[in-house]
């Protein structure tokens, strides 16, 4: 499944340079025989991923909140309000 948009935000593919850098790091790890360093690196990545997930969840929650506020403001602008009708309780 190839997702291109999420919450009307375009998801851009990673640049080729970043993909190449990741591939080089992966190959270095696979070629390494030092199990202790690999374990340390993996545990660091797992902890770092948790921090990133919490940050992204917070940002996503805030983005949804702002989008909801924008929709509410737009809906309120669409309703024409007549102060005389409101005063006399006329629908």
C-alpha cells in the first residue's frame, strides 16, 4: 500500500541521498561481527523510536485539533446571523 497523502498533507518520498545513506548503514551493520555493539545500537534505536513515536503522536493530535478548530470557524462563518432575529427568538 503506497500512501501519498495523510490528512491532506502530501507525503514526499525520501531523497535519493537519504536512501543511499540508510542503505550504507544497513550494509555496515550486516557486515559487522561485533554482536555487543549491534545489540547496543539496536536498543538505542528502539528507545529512540519510542521518543519519535510519542513526538509524532503529539504533533498529529495538535494538527487534528487545529484542523477541527478551522472547520468550526468556517462553519460558523457560513451561518448568517441576524441580531434582530436572535433578540426576538425568531428562527
